[in-house]
C-alpha cells in the first residue's frame, strides 16, 4: 500500500477532490486526511465547492444529468464522517479467548489491569472491539458499578480535537439522549474522558435490517414490512417533535432486536421480532456542524441510495428529508430492491435527484395499493409533496395493517363456517344452525363539524381507509366512520399546518373540532445579509414590523397590507437593536460594529410612518461599544440601552422638537462590565430595570437611582435576552445554554423551559403574559405556555435557514415575527 509520509501538496489534494488520483494513492491520501486536521483545513480552503454538490444542484434545476468527472465522494465521506458503526454485538462466551489488542489509533484507552480486557475508559472496563470506522469505534465493555455489559461508542480524538466541535457533539448526543422512545436506541450516558467523547449504550442483540434484507434475498413479508416501517416512523416522530433530524436513515441504521428469551420460550415472537431501534441519531450532524446537508468543505454527508434530493443537492433540510429516506427503506423492504441504483455514487445521486423509481407494485404485485401510494408520496422530489409528518406515516401504516388483519380474520371466519357447515350437514343440522342471521350491526357513524377560524383553506383528511381533500369555507359537517383521523394541509397551504392535526370519532358521537392553520403566512427578504433585530407595533389593529441588520438599514413593513418593506435613512454601521415606543408611532434603533471600529454607535429615534429621524444621541454620549439592546419604559419617557462593553444607560426620551419629556436624570450602569449587556427590560411600573449579561447574570436595578437591587443567577453561559411580564410578577431570560428561565421576583426561583438545541437568542412574553416566544440558533421559533412551562401544541415553527436572531409578538397575540441569519423576516400565525 502506498503511504503518505508527508502532507500531500495543494495540487494533489485538488486531484483527490476531483477523483483523478490512482486508486491506491487516493486511498492513502484519504487515510492521511482522517488523521491530519491541517490537511483537512487546506482541503476546505480549495476554491469552489464539491463538484458533485454543484452538479446535483444543477440537475435539480435542469432535470438533466450533466457530463461529470467521477468524484471519489465515498472515500471523502469515509475520511470526514466514517461509516455507521454497529452498536451491537454478542458478548464473548466462556471460551477462554483473550481480548483482541486495540489498534494503535485507540491508544487513548488506559492500560489493562487484568486478563480479559484491553483497557479502561473512565469507569468502564473495555473487553473487546466490536467494530470501527472513520468516525470512531464501538467496544464491548463492563460497567462495574451496575454490573452489566454495555456498548461504548468512542469518537476519534482527531474528529473532536477542537473544543467547539467536542461541545457540539456532546450537546447533540445529550439532545438525543433526552428522547425516550422504544424505537430509538437508549443512550445511558454522554461524557468525555481526557478530551475523548464517548456514549454508553445498551448491548443490543439481534440483527440490522440490512442483514435481514441480505438474508431474505428479496422482499420481506408484508406484515414484517408494515411492522418495521411503522416502528421506524414512530421513532422518527418522537425525535422530530424534539427538533432532531437523523439525516442517515438506512437499513444499516435500523436494528431488529431479538425478543427476550423467556417470551420466546413461552411461544412468544420469533427471532428478530422484538422492538425496532433507530441507531446513530444525529451524531454525524454533531461532528459535521450545523449545516443540514453538506459539510463545511461542501461534501455531501449521508448514504447516496437513501438520501433526499435536497440533501444530495447540498440544500438545507428538515424532518421531511428523513421521510424520503424512510420511503427508500420501505421500497427496499417491499420490493427487495433499492429505489435508486447505479454503477457509481454520481449515478445514484443523479437518479435520486432526477429519476422516479419503478412503482413498487410492478416489482412485487403483492404490495397493497395503499402501501404503494404511501411509498410514492414519501419519495416525492419536493419536501412539500411528502406526508406532513412521521406521525402521519405511522398512522397510515397502522391503518393498512389493521385493514389486512380484518381481511385475514374474515377469511379465517369464512373458512371455519364452511368447514362447520359441511360437518353439520352430515348430521342434518346445518339448515337449523347455520341459517342466515343479521349479525352485529355496524357501528353508527359520528357527525363531525370542522370549524376553521378563517375561511378558504383546503385540507387533506386521512382516515377510514381513505384520503380526501376538503374545502373549508368556515364550517363543514361530515359523517365519518368511528376511528382515528389525521389532517394535513393541501399543497397550496404547504407552509401551514392545522392545529389540532387529528381527532378521534366514536360511534354515534357528535363532535365539533375547532381548527386553526398555523405556520408561515408572510415575510420579506429585502435586507441583504443577516437580520439582527425585529420589533412589532404594540398597538392593536396595526401590524407594523421593524427590522434591522448588517446592511446598516432599518426596514418598516406593514404586514397587514400589500406593500413591500421600505427603509429608513441608513446608519453608518450594522444595526443590532430595535425597540418600538409604547405609542406605536416612534421607534429607536442602535448600531455599531465589533471591537474598536470607528463606526456609528448612535441611538436614533424615528417616526415610523414618515420614516424620518426625530433625534440622535450626541457623539459624546454614545456608547463606547456597539449597541446590543434597547427598550422603552411603559410611559415612553425613558429609553434603556445596553452595549457590548458591559455598560447600560437610561436616557430621557426627547420630544419631536428635541426637548426632554421631563426633567429626569440620565444614568450609566456598569451592569456586566467587560462581558456585554445583551438584553434590557423595564418593569411595567418603570421602577426597575433588568439587564442580561455575558457573565450569565440577570441584574435588577433601581431605575431611578441606578442602584443594584438583586442578581439572578442560573444560566450556564451568556444571557442574550430578558423581559418582564405585563403583571410585573414574572421575568424571563434566555441564554447560550439553550434554556429560557422563568423567574418569580418574590421567591427568586426559576422554572426552566428546555427544548432548543443550542443558544436561545431572544425570548419575549406575548401581550397577555400567558405565553412566551423564543428564537433559537437551531433555526426554530417556539411558543411556550407560562402556566405549564411546556411547548404549546403546534407552537414550533421552522423555515429559517440558520439561526433565528430575534422574535416579537403582535399586540393581538395571533401573530409573531422573526428574523435570522438567512436575511429574512418571517410572519407566523400562532395557535390558540
């Protein structure tokens, strides 16, 4: 084998990316990259993006396959991400065999202490290497404390050499561990030892779906396909509802557990019919970064034959990418063939993006029509044409299975009666005993009235063994058979979803279901570059939206009208803070760049309707660093600001003529000196000011004297936002630790709202104080109930491609607005 004693030069790395190196040399360079962070950085800096990504994007637009130079993408994928590792294995028997010595790459293990082990990792006795790949290794180990065997998944140190990557991996793994579901592999512990991250998992017994399919040599039995598919969908639904996307659903990542021995011995299910487990949830994303489809080097991450078109094209993804992959898995189980095949990675990915697979029922006529139709929907090229959720997929598979079970039961009953009739005929009794009888009456249908809060929407109703599109002009009465029903938006309402998403009909029941379509209803992308702040008019009946960003502009948009966003006179630097005055007619903006750059750090007061400047702070009274937060007092007479240098100020607001509104005193507060003040908020009575700082503290001040009254601590990291409820009893803070904390001023205790993956950039109360809106670096906007500290059903919104920097609520509480790194401002309809 050719070795690479020294780092490849720039030209050779470029040839490697283009797939022009000889196979043995390419293999050596790939192995070198797996252990050389410096060369990986050089590779990432090469001009252009991965040509395969570029080609896939072009193919999606043109629906043709360009003539491409073959790219060694599989080698690159192994070098950066590694193959999926098995989390399973049978423990060694009492054969007296010695444990295999670990490869030199696993010298992070502590030396063995006795025979039968290859080393120690923290408190775990490592006995045997079960498998390894480009990402790390899985070991069989003993947990001496709990006296049980476990699987230890250890990530290669070079992949997590950077502290931020290691933290991201641990955070992602902790998010997965928080999902407790029978169909997602349990993570007992997420930890690191001497800088090496590891996961502690159960030692599963059974086989992967890939192994089962290879052994079958063709399609699986229909009942197995439905059972396995339903459990995969249920596991995905649980994870998606927590904001997790797998990105690599494939047969090798689906494990079919063997049932427990006692059940099998008692005539229980056969081998391999235990619960289905999804493996390796979200871990590739944790190491690769926040991007949904490609690495920082522009390389595709995933398995080509099971990859959604948007993922193959290097575009951002959402949970519907997992549904496409699930469709590929169902297709293979139902037909015995992959949905997309080809002689090379490029050919497979091109077919994923451009080609329609042969209908499954043509390959296997035993596939029911309902299942074939579901698979085709899952394999739709556009995410909006796929089912709305994994929960819906699980329900459809359950209905198909129940329908088949009913047919099987009816057939068995008919066979039994026929045999009984023949037997009784011999005795001359059949005419008497088997005379036709009316049998049990079918259950009475229910009368369901669907009431939509706004007329003119089309929905798809799924249930009763069929799917129908319904037009809701406000209220619709339907007669429906008893059972479970699901609702999803029709194609024209793809960005919105009904709440609730389903209902149950009981025999003879009269049921009224009030519905509301929630989700994205508008927005604009008039800013060029990230949008840092957003504000909504506090006046009911008006829906004026302010936004500010890196392009040094403040935009105003009438979200209730047809007009486009218009802009105020420009600042001389980025604008990062906005606040509407209580009267809804004026607003303040604050700017500034990083460090000591001599740019505009002024605070400006604007007339919103005319877009004219009312006043500007004198240069001598500007903050010494960029303005990061602004808020008005409830009476509109004072304006508080915070800056990146940790200083807060309270100023008297000038009138339109530039005069003071009263004779109050301006105050300078060394709030979080040197750590940044990222949020400011007055109490409703104006007597207190809260500041949120980079030191993780919320400080309560006497707003008239500038005296520190209290310090609220609990966040593990910078606090980015602070707000006070309209009743003045509660306050909230949001921070880099991914939590929103709800404080009670009287008891000084806090409840934690935990759900975002990553930093929470801002959190605000709705106008009535009953709910909270939060904006996260995970790209989501979430709605929380104050009383329960839980997410409101239907209150999670996705659409931003990147971090959400700001969020605000309209005065009527029905709509919210957000802004983000993707340069967009988005308007959302909220659930009740």
